[in-house]
């Protein structure tokens, strides 16, 4: 609660600020003068008395550090615009209104956090489209400056200025959440040991959840690699191999006025390409280089994300099916990896879904992949052969085959195949488990949901064997066999 001591100290500091900042004319270098004067105000006994009064009213158990509220109060008065309004002679909040805002901040248990992750470099065709749990937006320079309060940051937080000119060239993944606000009583996490989560993703969780869905979209190839003119097989191919986007940074902002805006992040300029304009095409200009998304592709993306928003949380909520979350983490890791690391992580996706500790694993995986991704039986032998070659390449790489390592090149067609197989297999599993869960809701099994090994056993059966097993189970005697 706001004590009488806080009210008095707060009023005294507001009065002192008005007296000190209202005097004198505004000069061209007023920003630096304002920062200097604010620094002096924050060093006064009057400000310290407000800090101490707040600390006595809101102590933190077991914390002995003095003046722990100093930085919060500094941020509060700077981020409310109070200093700027007084210095510029504008009408500011009354002392009572400002005190009520301070009270609300003290009593606030949660906060809103908004994340923006620039996507390099896809032109989505429209400046904003909603994808349910998140959206994708393109902001103007003016919108970015306003959103991040760059004018205020230039005065009080120069190391936090956002590069709005560069950021305005990107479409951004936009996610807003509400989360608990850290308090002085919050325990400090001193565990810096490696973990699966830290290895798989360095993105904030809300951005990670959105990216896990976006990477499952079938992004079109940047280019089609044609066979050489002499019809000989090309063993080594340059280039990226398949189309993807990059996330060079993740920006965040919060409505918690006690918090520091955070440091600035480097937003690299988007690559540019030469374009000729004018009636005769004589004028040359450089413009951002994008991979353009068509209206049809954008509709396909919207439909897919809407389905995944519903599907992924529901299916991964089952403890028996947590392998889906593991595979989802692996495919996101593969998406943002470089070179041969893409291959390793994409194969890890397949193994997390289809792998078992059995003899003949390569052939087993190949048969399962062919069964899943082969739309017709006649397609499956070729798929098996391609996967076995892919898995052999992966094994040679992992086990240090000198021939592979000495080449010092990337077999790009392997990267394309690995990406395609991993994505299709994970999507197939999501669709299959959706059917299984819905059927289970109608006709529950006393033993619970099928586990991964149960699912793989059914996958391995051909039509004839599946029919015979079904008949056998339906016609079991009460005595035989003994389980």
C-alpha cells in the first residue's frame, strides 16, 4: 500500500523536479542538458528519501542490498514522460495522477511483453495478417520510432535506440503475452548447466512457439537446380538448396514502467538488388531483395498455422506423446542451422519420430519413411533408396569418413531431401495422432492412449498382417494366450 511517508516523499520530489526543470529556456542541446539535470535530481536527498520510503513499505524478504528500488524509480519517472513534459513546458500529469500511476506499478503482479522478430527476407504481400497466436507485420520508420519510444530513448537510454530505418525493411513476427513480473523476492536462477531447451533454441519461448509452426510450412525453393547439359550426375552442388528465412534478432518491449528498455540490438540491412526504372529503364536503383509470397501461398500459410495452433498444444499435452515436442524442437534447430548441421538435425527429427534401438535401423527407418511419404506403393522403392543414401551420408559424416570430410563441400541435394522428409514425416505424425486422439475420445482404451512403440508397430504391418492380427485379437480365448 502507499504509505503517508511515500506520499510525502513523492510529492516533495515532484515539487523539486518542477522547480528545477521549469526554470530556463529550452536550448538546441536541450536533450543533453535535460539528461544532466535529471541525473542531478536523481542524486539528491529528496530522491533518496522516496527510494527509502518505498523500500520500507515494500521490503524484499532475505534481501540486504540497499537502495534496491533506485533503478525502478529512475525508470518510472523517465518512462512516463514526466521529465520531458516539465522541461518543455507542457501540461504534465498532476502529482495525484502521477502518484496513482506509481501505485498501480507497485501493485502490478504481471506485465505485458511484446516481441518483434524480423524475418529476413520474405515479402508477405500485405503489411499485416493475423495468424491467431501471433501475427506478421511490416512497420514504417515512424511506427517503429513511436512503438519503441526512440525519442525518449535518445535522451535517457541512448544505448537502447532501435535501428528503425533497417527494421522497417523487414516483416516481423509479432507476439504479445502477459507474464509474471519479476520481483525482488524472485529467486535467482544460478543453473548454467547445459539443457535440451538451451541447446535447441535461443529464442524467447513465445517466439520459439511461433517459429515451430512457421518452419513446418513448405517454403518454396529459391531456385530449381537443373541437371547438367551432358546428363551426367552432379555430385556436388553449390547454393542453399532450399528456401528458408532467417531471424537476425528478437526485440522486446514491456508496459512495466519500472523496467529498463534493454540494450539495442544490431538489425542488419536487408540485401539489395539492382532494379531499372523509368520509361526506358535507364535509371538504376537498389531495392531490398525479397522472396515474394503469392496470395495463394499466403492463404496456404494461414490455413496451416490455424490448424497447428489448435493441433500442437492439444497433442503435446499428452505425456506419452512428448516425442512430438522433441521432433518439433529438432526441426526448428535444423531450419536455422547452417551447412551439414542441417542434415544432422533433420535426420534427428526422423529418428525421434521413427527410430528404435533395433538391428537394421537404416532399413527400418527407410521403410517407415517410404510408407509415410510415398503416396503410391510404386513410389516407395525410390524413396527407400534415397533415404538409405541420405542416412549413409549422415553416418559417414558422424563417424568421420575421410572421403566425406576431405571434400570440404556440402551435398546440397541431401539438404533438400532431408528437409523434405523431416517436414513431411512430422506433419504426417501430427495428422495421424489427431485421428488417434479423436477416435480414443469416442472409444477409450482401458490401457490408455497408444504409445510411440504401439504406433510404430502398426505402421510396420502391411494390410494382410494387420487384418490377421485384428482377427486374432477379436477371437482370443479367455485363457489363451496368458499375458
